[in-house]
C-alpha cells in the first residue's frame, strides 16, 4: 500500500494565521493542500511558510511573474531568482480561494545556502562563459536541425538546480518543424556540455522515433546551416520565444457571425457505424452513412471567399508538406475523406466545439483556456503518420497523413488539443510524471467526448483512437488498464513501455485509467459529464513543473471537494480510483516514534514494527548514519520515505539482511527521498533503511528529518 507519508504529520499542523479549530495542511510531494485556513495575501502566506520552504524571511529572492484566475480562486506564481537570473523551474504558487481561504501551495523553490551562493558568484562573475551564439551552435548540433524553423532560436542565462546547488546554464530553445521538432536544452554555461533537455513537440505516439536529444543527434541526414535557416525564419516574420511564461488568457476574438457547414465524422466512422470492419482501404461508399453535416461557426469571409478561420481555430499551412487551407465561395464544404478539405472541416468543427464546451464549464473571461484562434495545420508533420502539439509562445497543432489521416478521428484531434489545454494553463508543464500524465489526460479528454456520443459508451469505449488506431497502422491505447500499478520510485515519461508486478503497459495508460474509470462510475451514478471535466480542468491551475502522479491526483480530489463541497461522491470516486492503482493510498497512521542513538549500524538499528510509523529523526553530526530495521511480511511492498528539513540534504538507502544495498535515493536539499522493495516470497524478510548526511544542518534544531515506513 502506497501512503502519502508527509501528509500524516502535516495534517496535524495548526497554522498560526488560520482559524484555530480545524485548520490543517495535507502535503503530497511538492503540493500542500489546506483546510479551513484564511489567507489575507499571498505574500503573508509565503512569509509564514518561508522557514518551511528554506526561503529567506524577506522573500527577496522571489518575483511575482503571473496571476491567474480559475473557478475556485486566484493563483499567484513567484519565480525564484539568484543574482538577477531565474532558477529554472523553481517557483512557488499560492492559490487563494474567492472566499479568502488558502487552497494550496505548490513549491519547487530550492534552498540557497551561503556556500551555494558563493559558488554561484564564482560561476557568474569569475569563470569563463560560452556566448549565446556558441550555445546556439552547440544546441543546433545536438538536435541536428533538418527542417524549417517555426520560431527564431534563443539562448539565455539561467540557473539549473543540481545535486550540489545550482549550475549556471545557457537555456537554448530551438523549435523546428517535425520530425526535428522543438527542444529546450540546458547547456553548461562554461563548457557547453548538455545538462538536461526536454521536447516542446508532443506527438501522440513514438512512431517515427523517440523524442529525445540523443535520438535527434543520431538521426540520419544533413543538418541545416544555422545562420541561413535563422535568417529565413526572421524574413518570414517568425519571432523568438518569449522569456516569461505565456499568458494563458488572451483577449477573445470577435466572432464573425457567419456560419458555414461541412461534412464531418462525429466522433469517427467506426464508432458512428458501430463496426470494426472499416479500415483505411475500405471502399469510399462504406463511409457514406458515417458522414454528418455540421455547422462551422464564425468562419471568415473576405471578398466572397470563405475560409476556416474563426475565434478558436485558424486552419493554415505551417509544416511540410506545403498544403494551402481549403476555401469555398458559399461557405459549404462537401469534401469527403481522402481530400484535405475534409480534414480541414473535421478539425475545425471538433476544436471549435470543444472550446465552446470548455467555456460552458465556466472557463471564460479571465478564467479562459485557449480562448483565441489556435493555429492548426491539417496536413503537416512532414507527411508522417503522427500528430503533435508544438508548445511555446507561438503554439500550434499539426496533424499528419499516412494510413488513416489523423484529422479524421476526433480522438486524435481532441487528444492533441488536450496538450494545448495543459500547456496554456500551466506553462511549466514538464518534468516529474508530466510526460505520461500529459498523454493520459489527452486520451481521457478525447474519451470524455467520444463516450458522450451515440454508440460511444457501447462501441469499444475502452479504445483511445478508435479509428486512427486499433488496426494495421498502429495499436492505439487503452483507457481501462486498471491492473496497472504506480511505483513511487519511478518517473513516468510519455509513451514508455513499463512492466510493473508482471504487467506490461504504456505509461500513458497508467494515468488515463483512473480518470476514465472515475468518469464512468460518476456517469453511472447520474452525475453530469460537465462536472467531471470541470473538476479535472480546475485541478491543473496553481501547479508548476516536476509534478508526480500523487500530487496531481491530490489536486484533482481537492478540486472536487472545492467545487462540490455538498456532494463528496465526486471526491470519493476519484480518491477510490487513484487508490486502486496505488497512485494514492489510504493514509494508515501508525505510531510515532523517535530515532534513538546509537543506531549507526544494522546491528544497532532502531526497529520499526508497524506500517505507517512516522519516525522523528535527527542528524547529530555530518558523520551520523541512522539505521532502521523492518521485518516485511510476505506479499507486501515496503515504501520508505525520508523528508529532510528545508535547508538540508540527507539521503536514503535500503539494504538486505545480508547488508547488500538494494536501492538508494539522492534527492536534493529539502526534497523527499523514496525507496521501496517488494517481498515476492512466501516468508518475511528483514530490510534496513539507512538515513545519512550529505549536506546541510546537524544537531537537535537544524538536523531534523522524518522517516515514514509503510507496507
């Protein structure tokens, strides 16, 4: 059983600035959820939590960079700075409800000690640095750019958090058409070595290759010349990515009031006709009964020419192949599949309708999500059988052809739009489990719509990509993989093949399953689809980067409580489905105990006998090493979690009874360490958890940590 270990003690904390009776905080990873806690301002909230997060009392290293509104409240994002430069992905977000209650704090800031600051000064002022131009050359070569740029490359100085503090880096952002795609790279500012990277192009599958810098570097073919390629992008009016996070709420575009019509699949021909027999090579007549004529709202008319540009969708050519968007002279599109004009109308209809649905949930005005014309290429991705969302200030969608055209399937369209939804709510959506959660959410978002259509609940409702997948082209994904279980020691990226407890699955399916199963259960209980989707969208507000599944699941359960406090069936259903897959766990509160010396060896280890026990420990000195003995029953899995104080970095290891190291966790300052071990045998096994010093405080005041063991 996986426990939310930090919440056990945290839920007992009564806050000084809260109502005295039931105020509490429930902590899961980097997310703190509050109950009955008043907040007069985000600044005061941060001042009262400064010591807990390892921040200076003055908060002088924080800059307010964004204020965002959602259905439940406002979310204040503070960027951590060091010597005038941002610490990448180091932010703290305070969410305060419209009723003045503190809802949650998301914290990814890093404690900067005097020694870390001194090293930063040395890096910034005394060590030689590569120039932005040199960094762009290195980044260009790393990703082997082979396709036209969609924005002008950019390199800027930032700090990247590393095990021993911070590293000065050149953040290089290069975005090109697929299959080169876009990447953010962090290069050591002194020698240009690659520290880390992530893709800004999010395809629906790994067809065409893994999305990584290593895979791009190994790609065959000729790299384009950087300067001439950049000059062409500038000549075409393309801009560099914005330094600050893009605002998620744009001014609404005035609707034209002119409506056209076109043939579409709603949601796809297989579901519409309820048959597996349709394939990409079926006769054209086999699809006739699947077409529906739908209104194409608020299209643009110029000099008698109708084009598919509206307040929420702008069909245009962005990527190769160069295909001009379709137009008509009467506003009526009659093309069928096999003609690009059909892809244009199908994509326009589904995205426009989906945005209007989002607004019907209350996400309008200052609470809007992509309330603007999103650029879409219905024939892009270099002609490949794939589709993707390209993030950044000039984000867009591109749908490929090959086998079934991706634009024929509402599941593909809304899946990719789902990436846009997440990125436009949370511009820092990266790291942690966001790869798998992004794909799983996209699958869910598409399924939510498909399930609501005629035949949607009866024709393979468990299929994601009912038309584009589950055939000769590719296998698609499943939405009902409830046998998949979360492992807190792993990180789940996009489209990964994972084997856990003898079950092999795609990482994306681990996240889509509890969302889909919650939806089905709530619909069966008579709850409206709109309320379910509203909860899931609302949960994304007030979060930053490096989110793991337990924190995101907690945010969803909490959003359900805040939106529907009088009907806890929403929160209880989500909680149960997340628990079933070990993403969340029932909090078993065992006894509290104090670590006692001397326990510096396995022979003198403190014994923990009860699941859920919370140990209050102390690093007496930098040479201290604390051992804890657990006798793990057969068939159980031990999960040990160690939380150091905010200004210290202690590490955690797990040993067998023979003294063999089984696993280790070396998270940074103030970060939670987790190790686990499954006992698959028929008899109990003895294990030892070891907590030891790496850097930070020692002694009764500055050396505190907590260790929670669960099984």
